[in-house]
C-alpha cells in the first residue's frame, strides 16, 4: 500500500501491525511500542525498529511528542493520514483528529493501560485484548455492543481454561454518583459477566469497593502492580461481599 506523502510502501507484516498497535493504544511510549513488536515477533532488532518508527514519523503517519516530565521516552499517536489507511484494517472513529499535545491524565492512563497489556503478554497467558477503540466502534456502529466503553475486553488462558472479563484501569477516583451510574449500567450488561477494576494504590481500591458494595455482578478490584507481576497470584476484593479472594479462583 502506498500513499502520496513520502511515497513509501507499507509492509503488511511490519508497518501495519506497528501502526495498529499505536491506534489501539492511543498513546504509547517508544519502549512500550518496541516491546509489543518484539513480543509479537514483528520486529526483533532494535535498530530496525528505530529506523521503522523514524520512517513512519517522517512520512506523516505517526505523531511523535516529548512527554517530559511524565516520561523521558518519546510518545507516539496516529495521524489523520494513518487513520484513513488503517480504516481498512480496523474500525476507526476519531483517532487521528487530535493534533495538540496529549493531556497529562490521558497520557498517564494510556501508558498505564499499555503496561497492563504488556504484563499479560509477558506472562504468556493473554489470548485476546479488545481495546477501547474496538469496543467503542462496536458500540457506536453495531447493535451488538456493550453497555459502556470499557478500557478493554480481555481473554486469558489460565489453569487450562479461557476466561473473558471487562477491564477498567482507574487511576483517579470519579464521584460516587458516577460510580452509581456505572453500577446501574454493569448490572444491565448481558454480553459479559466478569468485571475487573485495576487501580494504582489501595485507598482508591477501597473507595471503588465501597461504591460497588452489594452489586449483583461479579466485580473485583485489585492493584496494578499485582496484575503485571503475576496475574495467577493476584489477590482482589470482591465488591459484592467486600471479601478478599484470589483472582483466578474468583474468575
């Protein structure tokens, strides 16, 4: 596939997977993007990866931003030109429209969510990761969507079985009434029946558990560090009972 600016040809096995990863991550650091490409065997040599990214930036397909002090690494996002090209491979709604620097809270959320994704890939248990980009497109473009735009729908294989759950990465608290609205939505969900809130620190987790206490859905709250270190050993709090459980037993 070629295009006007720069007259480069995109490799379907190297360029397209890289661009799709940026699309679904929304915002991603250089190191995170390289690890995704390495784990999926798309690009194993660092020099080749660095050259490919520079080429895509110069061709106007990737935005490259300085994100200090949040991260010393360059951060990438999809350009409008790339969004048009990727529409052939994945539903694209408004990715690529943003030209201004990413708000700090959005950047931190994307980087943290990427780390959760990478954590499962490193552990060798990830079978499928539907990004918020995919979920939102399904919700807006089809009649078979979910009740909300989850951060991800994740399928893992663990202890000989596959389990699917909706993942929400919560860095900062919402207001109690907002969680009540979300609770009402989740209790109407009929396409998925397990929900996991991952948080950076225990106090936020306790607040979320309190907001969802007594819910009728299988909702659990756990720590991001535990999620990325060992999903198998991760302990969570079950919102309905407020009792601690091992996540693999709960799922």
